[in-house]
């Protein structure tokens, strides 16, 4: 969440009253307008603005407030066309009905809602098996509010195990560190900062496929390393990080030094893709089949196909969850063990997760994930076939081939093919203007494409790659379950149409669409976030190469 700050309503009202754009408003304070014919005949239609920063003295009819807020929310983007986000925007009617029927259930009230808690336990068991829990091990886990909380819990368990080991050996435990790639989602660095662990953020490169570089892992581990965060699905480009290769490096390090360094796999998106797609993780192991992997997290609200509000954290065995991190709660007549950062949290999403797992089954999830991969491949190949774009993501290239060879040699898929014939990864299309295009049309800024597509209601972000490669900007499309072939066809057509429009426009006509200084410095917008607009990023307190600089989630 962005940090928001207090608004002084008197100062704001004075500012608004003096603003030229507000000269047509009367700002009448009508006392009695509770009885209206329609919401638009109420006082809020033309006489009084809805109170924004302090609670009004008098209320208003439910239908009026509903309509006013609905109208304001129409200014939001359309969730299905929000191609920037990994978070799901579609659920079946029956799943939505289950959620509505259980909206009031709180996961903290375990004794009051035993059926819901039983479904929670079943989800933990099902997901543990999907992630390769081994015979004889007693996996343990929990639902969370999302992958961010799950990552923090996984990291905290690694830190506490390291501290216990150092204390037992009589060694200093004041300088813990953890490794991650510069492509890491910001939640990973938040863990390090909030829980006082040195974040060793390793550079990514084209050679490492813009993901964690195993060679840099080898160079940066030491006796104070509490663990390594390895990402199964980079939010920048969709690449899976080489979990098995990094595991082998840590195995060799332990043989040389006796120091045991665990892996936590951040599978926020990949945790519900790799188990189902034919490509799996590209032929290598990534889950509890590797003894080095102690914990895994995933987002149920991403490719687990649930609405926002649920993540999962699983440890391969209860021995990897330090006992004094677990709270025994005596609450409302019951006793339960808890290891979460949040107490009260919604139960409806957990019920919806169980619904999906049972309703879809393995084959249903596989069909959906294979469809997502096929549509992502089609979009990637279509973009590169124009010669105007080149993809940084590579799930559309034959297995083992990571670079574009020749625009003219792009071959579209054949019937019956699966993801197994291609590089493994997330159904993400990360692309940028080709060098040939930039040479022929130097006046076209890539961000203009994002801007013009937004006018067609598509939300496709344009942003830089991780630090040290942030001179390269990419556009990114996340292909979710709701991306049908018809919508994909429309998207491809619109991207080509927008690009042609920019190509055929004179530089002077493109000025309104090019990056520039924001014209409006709105007071309410200032209060919503302490951050800076894209055009003022050079004013940031910390440079982009100082840590993880974007969420891109």
C-alpha cells in the first residue's frame, strides 16, 4: 500500500474554492435532502460535493451514496483489461456466490468456524503435495493475506533458525544477510529491511536472463547468510530462476565449509503454473524434491485463480518452523497455534481456493495454464513477426533458445503442441521496440504506445528493467485466464494500429503522447501517495540502483 498523509479539509476547501475550474460550483449546504426521487435529484447531484476528508454531520440515502460512488469508480480501469497485473479478475459465478455467503467469516475465529478451518487444512495438504512434499515429512503451512506476508514468514523462519544455530555454536549473530536478485519483487527487500537483515541484492544481466545469477550467489554467500530467495517467475520477464543449480552450489558450499544455507522459493505466480504445465520448470527441480528447499510461497489470488486476498506458505516439515515463533492462542473458547503477521483476515478467499482445487482438479488447472501459455506464445510471436518489437521474455522460443535469431524465421505454433516444446516460464510477454524500428522512427517514444493503448482501455505498463539494466525499458502483458483468443486478437490488432499511427505521425503531433512534466499538481493526488510521478523520478530520495526499485506486480 502507498503511504497516505493527512489532509487539512479547511485548507483544501479554500484551495478548491479559489481554483478556476470550480467557479461553476455553488457549494450550497442544503440541510434536508433525504427524500429524493432519484440519486441525481439529491443535493449531491449539483449543490454539494460528497465529503472526502471528514465524516459529514448528516448521512444520505443508501441508493444515492451507492450511485455517486459507482459513478466515481467508473473512472477506474477495467479489471479484465488490466494487463499489468498478475492478480486474477475472474471467478465463476458459483465461486463468487460462495465468497459472498462467507464474507463475514474471520480466519481468526477458528473455534467458531470449524468447517472453514477444515477446508484451510485441506488446502495446505493439497498444495503441499503439488509442491512435492516427501514421504516421511510432515509439511506445515498457512493461508496468508498474500505472497508478501508469506515471504516475510518464510524469511523470518530462516533468520530464527540461523540465530539458533549461531547461538548453539557460540558465534556472533548480529550480522545476518540474505541473497536475492535485483529483479526481486519489493516484498523480498521489505523483509530484509523490516526484520533487520542485510539484503545482498545481486545484479542481473542479459547473460543471466535478467534473473538471479548462480555465479554471483557463489561469490556472495558466507557464514552469516540465513538463506537465498529464489524466484519461480520473475515479475519483470517471467523467467524461472534456476533453483536446482543454486541448490547444487549451496550443497557444494556445505561440503566445503559445513555451513547449511537454505532456500526459500518465492513462487508467487509459478507455484500454481509449474506443477500443471507440460513444461514444468524446464526439466529441472524447483520444489521440495530438492532437500535444500525448506519453504515455498505462492499467491492463491494470482494463478491460484482466486480474487485478491489469499496467499500460501508451506514448510516441507514442521521442524523447519522454529517453535517459539508459533503462538498458542486461547481465544473465544478455543485453542489454536498461529504463525502469521495478521490476526483477523478474510476466510472467503480460502473457501474459494478450496472450491477451485476441487472443482477444476489437476486436469482443469492444466488446461487453463496451457491455454495461458499458448496465448502468451501467440502474442509474443505476433509482435516479433512485425519486425517492430523484440521480446525479452522467451516462453515462445524453442526449449534452450533464449534470443531472437531472425524476425523472418518466426514460426507460429502447430495443432497439438504444448508448453513442453518451449522454454518454461510464466505466461508473460515482456517486449520493447526493436533496434531497426528505433533507427527508422527515432521520434517515437516507447511510452507513447502505453499511453495510446490506455486510451483504448488497455493497461500495459512501460517500465525499466532491474538496476544495471535499467537503460532498457519494456512493455509487459500478463496473460491471465480471462485473456480469450478473441480478446487477444483485438489486442494484437490494437497494438499494431497504435504503432502504425505513431510511425505515420509527425514528431510535433506526438508531443501530447510523449513523456513530459505532469500539468496538474492536484492536492488530493498529493495526499494519496508520498511517491513521485514517473516524470519526477530523478527527484527520488534513493537512486534506482539502490535496492529493489519497483513492485511491477
